C-alpha cells in the first residue's frame, strides 16, 4: 500500500528522532518515557515508595519508568481504554477514564501519592474541535487527581497551550502548594504540549 505524504513525513521524523532511537535501545515502549524521566529528575515527583496511578498508560512507556523508580512493594495502577501488554509490578485496568470515574468501586479515595496523565485526544485536524477535546481530557485527569490523590500528593498532566491555560493554572493553584508548567527537551519543538507539575495536594475541599 502506497504511503501518504503525511505518513512519509512522520516516518522520516521518527527515523531522525534521537528519543525514538534511545527508547528502542533501552527497551521503552515509547519515546514519551524520556519526558517522565526528565520531569522526575527536575521535580522529584516519584520516589521508591510512591503509590502511583498512570492514566492513559498504553503502550506503557511511563509505566515502565515508574516501575524502574520504585521498589517492589508498591504496585502501579495503569488505566486505559486501549489494551496494554503486561508490565511487571503493574495492575492494568482496561477502561475509559470517564466511565471509571462514574462507576469505580476498586480504588480507595484520597489514597495515591502520584497521579500521572500523558493522555491526549485523537486529532481531528480542526483546531477548535481539537482544543475542546484536549480540555475535556485535561479536566478528566484533574477530576481523577482530586478524587484519588492523598494529602500532599503530586499531579503531572499533559495539556496543550491555548486560551484556557491561565484559567487552568489559577484553579489548580488553589489545590496545590507548588504549580509550574514545564516542556521537557524530549517534547517535540513543534508540539503545543506542555506538562502541568502540581506538588503538595490540599484535599480539604471534597469534590
């Protein structure tokens, strides 16, 4: 089957990408693993005893990094509506995040030390539709964090720069003692993605 021009551009970029090469060499399932490695090196989000949930985890690059950072006592919880090959010391929950939030009877509220989200919507090619979908995904992750983070817990979430960024940051600052946005070096330069780093959750407000 003949490739489209956009597919050829994507393949050419992948072949040149140092982080794609590194991830293959190290056995990571995605280049995104290096984003979390960089975030944790700078902000110390995860330690060896952290109880972690990874949202939108498939194919498992971030999950692999968390397992490497931890001792074997804690089992990371990974959730995604896409199937994921098993990762050692990980319990995978095959579910859509919005459905899980409505019907969950499995996880303990205000229990986890770290909530991670590298979730992103599929691109439609329409700027305003994509922006609206990206915001929905962000707020799903935020709702999850507010429900399941323990006091003083940490939240790392991908979102995309747009006109709502200021509002998102103002709201999140009410619930965490330290909030910053960060773009890892491993994030592609042409991408509008950025990561929200929120440390020290205040769970006095029950949602």
